[in-house]
C-alpha cells in the first residue's frame, strides 16, 4: 500500500476551495501564497492520481471552485494510506519579510529600499511616503542566472546562510539584497541543483502584487483640516 502524505494545510486549502471563488482567495484564507497553493494541489493530484478540485463557470454564483469526489474523500480522511504530517509539533514556518521604504508615485509605482534597491509595487500611496510592505518567503523565486520572466522585480542578492526548514524537503535561504535582508523558502532539491551555499550570488524574482502594504491605508493620516461647524 503506497503511503500518501497530506498536510493540515492541504486539508484547510481544500476546504477553502470548496467555498471560495478562486485559488487566490483560498490561499489567502489559509495564509499561504497562490504559487504554494497551486503546487500543493498538483502534489495531491499526483499522489492520488486524479483531480481534487474542479472549476465552475457562470451561473448565479458567477463561477467558483468545488471539490471533486476525490478531494472530498481526502478532506474526510477517507484513505487508510494517508499520513497527516502537520499534526505533529514542528518549528514555526519562517515569518513573512517586512521591509520599509519610500514610495515613489511614478507611472510604475515603486518603493526605494535605501539607495541601492527599488521594487515595483501594485498599491497606491503618496509621493515620498514611508511605507512598510510584506512579502512571503514562498513568493520569492531564486535563480543563479537571469532569465526572461513576467516578474516586475529582478534583484541581485547573495546567500548569507541556509536554514533547515520545518520538513526535510524544505529550507530557508537568508539572502542580502543590497542592505536588505530577506528570507526565501526553497526545496532541498533546489539547494542541490542550484548549488546554493553561503556567499553564492543569486537573482531574486518577485511579482509586484506579492508586495503587500501593511499598516495604515494610504491617506488615512492625511485627512486634512476639519471643517468648522456652527
């Protein structure tokens, strides 16, 4: 009997996909990136040999997702050959990266991190405003050489250290991009194939939408003078 590995996060993701309209919405509700959600769905479908989620288009609900019978069976723990690995105590996953920079309201908005790094973002703020943004370690792609990509941010960096992740197959890179230190989640296979080691030069790929503003919304602290009432 082949053992299939399912995590608590997989179960939560499938449950969210059964009631939310998209993978993006479901991944946010679980607290993982969209890319990670797509990866986990693909891993489940490979392990169980079939689709676990189906898409629904049109109708009163304007489309959405729903579990297939296979996906529903996974959620109900309907397999004897499943190991639920996230139920055991593990170290917490690496926290999201928080960086602070200065917003520049250009035609392609960006934030400046010190004098050496500028990152394209997809949110609006005021020119010159100090903003804090968050980016998940799983939302950053690492490569040893530049390649064509739709990611708006391609940043040179250097590996400082490699930290073993919460599972044997995952690791966390601590990299330095200019004067900014970031954490990047990678697989153990990527570490071997890319020959990642402290001091190795790398390129980081980050989508503008992966940089989420945290803290007060733009303009809230610029309400302007109050009108005097009689």
